[in-house]
C-alpha cells in the first residue's frame, strides 16, 4: 500500500488543470489503469512519460501527488482483496457527471492499453475480448436519463462491471505466459 494519501477525483482534476495536461482525472486514471493492465512497464516517477504526458511530469510540486496516484493504482490492481475502483466523481455528484466520467475513464483505459501495446484480440480469452468490446461501447456512449432511481442503479451496475472487468483483464494480461520451454 502506498504511503501517499489517495487523491480524490476533484483533487486530481485540480492538479491536472493547474498542470494544463488537457485531460481530466477519470481519463488519466483510466489511461494509467489500461497501461498497467496491458503489462506496460513504468514506475511512479516515470509513468507520465510512459503515457506520453512528459510535460506534466516536469512540475516538481505535483510529482509527489502524481506518484501517489500511480502507487495506489498499481497496488489496487494487485490487491488480493480486489479493492480496485475506477477514479470517478463521488456519489454526491450528479448522475450525468458520474456517467460522463465513466465514459472518459473507459476511453482513457483503451488508450492506455494501446500505449502499452495491448495484445491483439486473437491473443485474448473470449471473456477478455468481450470486456474490451463492452468498454469500447461505453467509451462511445452518450447516456440518457429517464428515471432517477433506475438510472442510479444502472450506473452502479455498469461501474461494477467495469471494476470487475479491469481486474479480470489485469489478471489475464499480466499473468506469466505459458509457452514453449526451451531446453
């Protein structure tokens, strides 16, 4: 577990705005998560370079906070208690703000996987390929709302699907590959 306190969605958003990164907190967290899930190699000091955001890494006053984001995300993905959560606005935020953030998070996740050199669909299990297809659908979605209670429940179910899907993808894509052994 990281010694850095976790940044909230709003705190990370404020850091990114100050650094003029050009992406929001959910998008950045999704990018980092996708990069790590696809087996991308980096560390707490260099992860913004790996995500091709080198200019943001130059802000020394934000380095500790951003290192904490990396450490927490990496630890959560590897946690045997499955405590990973996508970084989204809190439940007190409006439904549309949380849904839009989930769209951004999924878009970032897919981009992060691409930066890590994600495997081709033929190299994925059927479940993993379906999860990525569903993430792609979410990333291209525009939600409409009709019934507040039903919509809240539906969003909670989609967030849980994304959370569990990330854990499955991380397990599959970072597991040691079983291949031919050369003697």
